[in-house]
């Protein structure tokens, strides 16, 4: 396995998790933050999740081909 693609996969998963946290804060599910119930984070969060998933899928496909 190429170490670079494994690192890229891990980064994609981490980006997706951060996006999920931001989305949940934006939607008001996670309270106690200035980001809670904010429209900005309700938009940025899901976009970040999609970006993280795309990075992970791209990396996973590269790993599984080898």
C-alpha cells in the first residue's frame, strides 16, 4: 500500500468528521458553542462532509486498485 494514499484517506475521514460536527452545531443538535443554530455552519458543514467523502472515496479507490 502506498503510504500517501493511506494518509489521504485519513485526512478525508477527518475532514468529513469535522464537517459533520459543524453541521450538527449549525442545525442546533450540538449546543454550547457560538456556532450553534447558525445558518453559516448549516451550509459549510454539509459541504465539508461531501468534500471529505470525495477525498476518502478517491483515496480508497487508489488503494484498492493496487
